[in-house]
C-alpha cells in the first residue's frame, strides 16, 4: 500500500493533454479553479502532503514534505494585489541538526504560532534508516519565525512517526495528537507497534515538552495505526480514528487486519478510557478511515474512509449520539473507485485521507486522493438541505497543470473560497496550491 511511508510519495509523470484539463475546468459551471502556486522542489519545497491553515487575513500556511535544505519546508502564501506572495518560513536541515524531516500539516495557534509535526528526523530511532529519526513536534514562533523542537520521538513506548495530516489539537494548554507506529502493543507495518495517542505538556524554562501517552493501540479490537489527529468535545472527551484494527476480518490495511475504528477517549482518574464508537466492516460502510473527524455544534461526528463502500472508493459518514446512549451510523455518500486487492487488502486507497470541513449552513467539503473523472483526485461538496445530502464534484484533477494525488484537505476563507494542495503534478511536477471560488 502506498498511502504512508517515511519517504515522500513519488510524483506521477503522466501529463494529460491541455485539452483534457480545459475540459475538466469547463465542466465546473458553478465555480472556478485556479492554481495559485507551483512548487519547484527547490528552496520552496515540494510534495505538500499535509493540510493548510488559514488566518483571518487570508494568509495560508502549510508544509512541503521535500525540498528546501533537503528535508522539507514550512511556508506562507499571502494575498498580494491580484496575486499571491510565497515565503519560505523554515527549511528543515535533518541530521545532524535534529530539527525534523518530512513535515506534514500545521496548526495555527491564536497567538500566531505554528505547531507542526515531522514524520521523521529528530534523533536516532531504533536503527530506522530514513532521515535518522522517529519524528518531531515543532513550533514556529511569529516575528521572527523561529523553529523550536518541542519533542523528539525515540521510537520506543513514546511512538514513531506522527502522521500529521490533521495536526495537533490544543486543549487546556496542552497539545494532543497521534503517532502512526510505536507504543506498547501489536506488530503492524514493518513489524513496529501499532501507534499511540499522546499529550504534550509545556515545561517551565522553555525546555523540551513532556510527552504522556494517552492510549496505546493494537492490544486487541481497540484499533491500530492512527493516521490523523484528534478533536475534543466541550466535556473534554477526545475523538479520533484508526485506519486498521477492530473486529472485522474482511480488511488488511498497512499489513494489519481490521477495517478501522472511530474511538472516544474519556478522562478517567489519572488516565483515559477508550470506547469504540464504530467498528468498520469493509462493506457498504467503508474501510480504512485515514481521515480525522469533524464535530458540529450538535455533537455529531463526520468523517471519511479511504476505500470500500458500495462504489469501492470510500465513503462519507456521520455518527450521531443516540438517545439511549451509544452512536448511530449514517452513510452519507459512497465514492466510485477500486482500492481493494487480494484478500481485501487496501493496495492503493482512492478515497479521502484528510478531515472534512464545514460552512455556516452545515455543508461539508473535502478531497479524495484518487477517484474523480481521471482517477487522480477530486474536490467535492456535500450540500445539506432539509435533511437531504447532495453531492457536488467541485474539481476533477487531471495530473497536468492542476496537480494530482490529493492527500491534503481544504480550508475556507470568510468569502467562501476554498484552498488546498495537490501533492504531485503542476508545472514542475512537485505539486501545487489551488483556489476554488464559488
């Protein structure tokens, strides 16, 4: 399966004819698609796999997995007249600087600080060859943008490879996220343990932060290999997804059985108690929930799976609190596509990897990694009216000037414009940033 690796996803070299791209653009009668930046793979970076953050002024922030000094960059793209201005905020040095390597998504704190994760780098990691490290959590402070590593993973019980497509969540002054591997239990991809949920707590004097593992995955039916971050409700309960594990035997994802779960972690004394909210079966409901979760004001959870469903290309779902306790699963949409190989193994999951976003009317917006008219990804809307959900294809990526392989999700500005990143393709083959206007 090519959905996760410590080395960057490789760029597709197939370039569609210009007429094909024009056809795709012309098919969008209600909105306009524009590429607003082409990565070069040089000092600006390349292969943006993580999601964007946006501030009230409309400035965009994100990370590129490769390029810069060799190990990726964190950047800002700012509106400037009728165009955009690109600024590299930080270029990762990798070993021996131990500042991290392979950055993914970023989180924008209220004070303007950017918090992000790198899948590798930081320090020696149990002999793992890639980038000599198991990953980091870092911050970039504003004015000037200065990088400081908050935590370096060691590859033991503390975890390996914070995935970071949906980066850290801030709650009560601490930061929470997950690692894809490491921890105490299980034998998942490459023989490593099956991942953790963790908390980072600031220390006095500005030193490295303190990590506390809030849950070790892979002990049984509790889920395995969490590939996205977590969210909180008003009561302090934590929610997330694990793309593998659970009780179903119908899926093999990243070398581990089970179709994935949605879980809740509730504070319990000095620790946390896990409750499985939903256990995916790999059928019409979907499988491999890479995507993190979105919670609306009524406490309903929304998410996406990367494969299975009635169309074979993943699903969009809602989980609603039931009046008698527990949760009720609602299937909102099934994508067409095929991502299942022998024995139900997820070979190249075509569906959504990134969290959904919403607007003031409760409509949902997201992306898919592949799928779409050309099999190279799409941006979409699920519009809600009188309890009925209607699917709108906002853009089908062609692999040409518009990019391809859409790992990141979308952000939305105050005018309703949507912004995202394509991991591959574009004018230079290193990905693009794009805008979809209503």
